[in-house]
C-alpha cells in the first residue's frame, strides 16, 4: 500500500457559519460588494449554479469563530477511524481548474475578489468524491481531513445540494 499524497496543512478561519470549498473558477464571475443573503446582493445565481453542479459546497459548522487545520489527501479515507473522529461526511466536488479553494463562508455575504484568507490547494483537475473527517485535535483544535477520490465522467455520484453539516 502506498502513502497518500497530502496537500497542506493549511489554517482556515471561520467566523461562525463555516467554510466554503470551491473550484477556483467558480468565483471568476463574482462581483465585489454585498453578496449572498443581502437584499441588494449579487452572485446568487453564480453561487447557486456552482452548488448545483458540485463546484462549490458550504461546510456549515454551527459554532462560533474558530480556526481549522485543513489537510487535503488524494486518496480515500482510511478504513479505520482516526483518534478523535467527531464526524465523517461525503459529498461530490468538481474541480476542473485544478485549484481547490477554502475560505470563510461569511465572505460570500460581502465579496472581495482579492481576499487574503483564501487557501488554495493544487489538485489534479477532475471530479471527486470527498470524504471529510472532522477530528478533535490537541487543545481543542479542529482538524479537517478532506480525502479526494477521483471519479470518472460516467461514474455516478450522490446528488449535490451544496450544503454539508459538520456538527
């Protein structure tokens, strides 16, 4: 058995809603300013379309501000649960650009194109089934392992609804 390719770790901060994971090309048409959820907001259609196509997913945490340590693996999740496992969830994600991005989901509400807190993980361009493991690390640190398993264009994936609860 060969070792999994690991990308990261990265530190991500979320102000309460959670994180958004997306293909880098998803945000190219976004307009700066009030965004998702705002009465004069923009970007609704682009984000909802990306969520329906499994090119963006909101990872809701249901907790106050928190730092997350994120590691991306180009392999299925291990068959044995890691110590401290809190939750394991799976979802489809399409990353045709080859860049998987993560950032605070609240930033969708007041969009800035040049945000400084965007994690960019280079991955082979393609479609993936993601197994996300939420692990309680030392001193209360929350560790997120995203295990990406490549799938072919004809492989069936679960339907994408764009929301994944991590609590």
